[in-house]
């Protein structure tokens, strides 16, 4: 069982003021384990992570990256291919622009994946 509770008391902004809204209270319940964080209490941020929490954070981060990267490549190819398709349709050419922009989308997707991994 997973329960996630987010409560906001007013519009809190990120410290860099980059227009991201923050929640003032976060509570996560997994089975019998409960994690709570109150953004209005800065004492939570000074606590170092336990080795188990660091391991879980690293695993979750790597899993999220592994799930995200294939969509990055496919999205770039589809985006380039669609623009090429519409250019081919507009200019009444065969699939020249679809092919070229699909290849450029693939190259851009690979470049983005390498940037995120490196």
C-alpha cells in the first residue's frame, strides 16, 4: 500500500524563485513505514541520509533515468520525422525530408542521452 499526501498552505516558491510551487508538508506511507517532511521546518534538511536512504535514492534516480532515456530517443526521432513528413507534404517531395530530419532527430536523441548519462 502506498499513500502520498501533499499539503500546501499558501504558495511557497523554490529558493531560486524559478516559479516551481513547493508543498509545505509531504507525507508518504508505504506499508507500516511513514516518512514526513515539513517544508516550514528547516531542521529536516540538515539531517544526513542514512546509508539505506542513500541506496534507495540512488536506485530510484537510476530507475527514473533508465525509464526516461528510451522516450528521449523515440521522441526526438518522431518529432524530426513528423516535421520532415509535413515538409515533404507541403513541398510535394518524396520522403527526403522525413528521412533526413528523422536521422537528425535520432542523432539529437543520442546526443541528449549521452549528455544525461555523462
